[in-house]
C-alpha cells in the first residue's frame, strides 16, 4: 500500500451508502466521501461541474440582492445546492453548461 493512500472497497462503500440512505442515517455520507476520494478517473467531475454552476448562480443572485456575507448563506444552502445540481445534471455531460446542455 502506498504511503498516505487508503484502499477503498468501492462496492462495499456503495452498498453501505445505499443502506444508510434507506435508514436515513445522517452519518452515511462518509461512504459518499470515500467514493469521491477514491475517484481517480474523474467519474464525479460532471456532477462537480453542475454543482459549481449552481453555486456560481447562487453567489451571483446573492450579490444582486445585496447579501453582505454570501459564505454564511452558502453554508446554510449547500445541501439544497447539491440536490438542485443532481436534478439539473441529466447524465449527458460535456455538451454544454451542466443542467443546460444543448
């Protein structure tokens, strides 16, 4: 094993994530974090792009509304941004802005 590298059993982490979701286990996202950490081929990059687009939209909106501390507002809305990005992302990345593909 390489120094600083932790081997991740992808199948087990995915199974544990699904079980956590079924149980409503709020600590279950550790499995998603492990899957993302193990992503060496950029599988999650399209979703990250969609999330970045949603964050950029929100920050722009907050600036227009005169929000004085968008980072605090962002902390309150990260989960909602994740859900919005998952809805926007239609599984066909690389053909335009995530969620607005041509």
